[in-house]
C-alpha cells in the first residue's frame, strides 16, 4: 500500500479531550476520529489493526469448532421481556420504537437473540453441542463515556455462544474457550492474566475475566506469585468467607490494575429456562438446554495494547497486530527518479514475499516522515534516499529501540520477518 492511496491523518498536537495515553496516541496517529460522545470512526490505520486482531480471533475460534454468524444489531423488546432483562438491564440499554410503535433496543449483547435462534431450529440432543460466534458493533448507553475506545458507547466485540444437552458438555466447552482465549492473548503478545469474576448483568454461576495488565486499568485485581487472581471485590468476599486459600496463595499477593478485554460465562439454563429452549434427550426426556457465552472486546484490545506498548514518541506495536510489517520512508522521491525507482523495486519485491508494507511517497521532509513512522508504531522503517539509491542499499530503523543498520535488498526480508 502507498500513502498516495492509503491516507495518513497524523496530528502534531495532543488532543485536549484525551485523558490517557492510548486515547491520545490513537487520535494523534490517525487511527480514530470522534463522531459523538463515546462514538468513533475507525480510520484506515486503526481499522487495519482491528482486522489483524479479528484474524487471530477467527483462527482460534475456528480451531475449537466455533462457527461464525452475524445477527441483527436491532433487537425486538419481546425477547428481552421474555428473559426479564428489559427492565433489569438499566439505562445502558438503548431503547426506541419504530414507526409502528413496536419497541426495540440496540444490542449490547445477544443472549436473547441467539437463544431464540436455537429454539427455532434445535430440538434433539443429537444436534448439540453447537458453537456460534460473531464479530460486530455493539452499543451500551454509558452514563460517562471516557478514555476513547476504552469505555465507549459503541464498540466492536466478538461474542460467542455454546449450547449443550448437559452440564458436563458445557464444562468441557468452557475450558476449550478458556484455552482459546489464552492462545489469542499470547498471539497478540500482550501481558495478561485470568481472574475469577462477577457475572453481572449477563448472569450464570461461574465466570472468568481476561485482563491486560496496565496502570490505567479501571479494574482492581489481586494476584498471587503464580499470577492466579481474582477481581478485588470478589477477593474481599472470599476473605470474609475465609475461602481465599482455595484459589490464591495468600503469600506475596499483589494489587494490580487491569483492563478487561475478555469475559467468559457459564450461563447454565438462565436464558433457556425463561425462553423455553428445550431438547429431547437420549432417554426421551425433555430438558432445558445448557448455555455458555464468551466475549472479547476487539476495539478495547487496541487501546489496551497501546497502554502496554508506547514511549514518548508514540506507539510500539507488537508485531502480530501492527498495521504494517514495515514502512518504506522514501526521501525526496517526488524529485529524484533514482530514489523513486529504487523504492518501487524494494516495495514490489517485498510485496511478492508477502510483506504487509506501506510506502511513504508523500512530498514531505525526512524528519516529518520518521516522526509519523514512530508515532504510528510500525516495527521497521526502510529508509531510502539518494545515497541509498546510489549504492543500492537501504537503512533499516527498528522502532523498538530506534537502532539503525545498513541492509542490502536481499537482507531486508530476513530482518523484517526474522527468518
């Protein structure tokens, strides 16, 4: 991709409304722009990071047999009334009426919709277990949206749902999702932990949260030296019940801040009982289906990753989710045909090898281009000026430590790919 076709919207000044580093850097680097309170447009650079995260999530969901679907964003009130959440959920549920005065809500979560789908098409234990997931925009009418996409009203989320004829099957699938989530956050190269959690508005008898460790996190976590942990509020209850030793080693406990990026729940029969979602069993009995749900905040991961990976010059992306593998910084290519030709040659050769590449062919000074490179956090800059073009060599700058080294065209791919 070239900047002539892939516009860059970097800013020199720090936006006044941004409170935390990820919000500041996402706006300055040209990843997002505010539409209204808690709503953001994802610009090309930001959306490219989103797609990298979604790709990893899809691969791990597919690996455990979870199949992708897509459900409507607007949900009929009748389903929420049936589950008794229409009044319970609170003002975060955005309610409205259509032209026929029928009540709807904009989906913050999809337990009712997916349960309605299953009860219409599943009647026998032989059809179970079933695992579905989707990646889509959700809306929660937060009373105080803040921190950019960290606590937004509209956000991108992966939500998955599993259905089972018995609790044993649910437990097995729950562990599969937990393992898949671990793989996702390891592949994203994020420092994370898993903690026992409160099920909140979603419900169920067991749940776990996945947190990226960050000083700006809104959640208080208690971890032992093995990094086992729980939400601090739950830990206080366990302390009172004298039941903490079963989960945490009381020695060397540490209090850390976390950004919740994933939450999995054993819902049991909470929704299927109220919504009369049943199957016939092997011995011809009829039972309510057992259910689990599993969420990941896709857009929130972007902010969490930046909170963990930045310096005074900008973002320092983990390689798997960087918008590009490398950026060619072309110096005066618009007026030096040798520089332009050499840059094009390097660009085309790397593209043929599968490198996801951005060629900065803008009419800007080298300093401006390198400032943007550091701000956007791309792992490598391939610098090509008149001296490089003359000698058929490049200068590679590594974003991680700002080191520079000469590299022949043959060596560039080895450096970038690590092969």
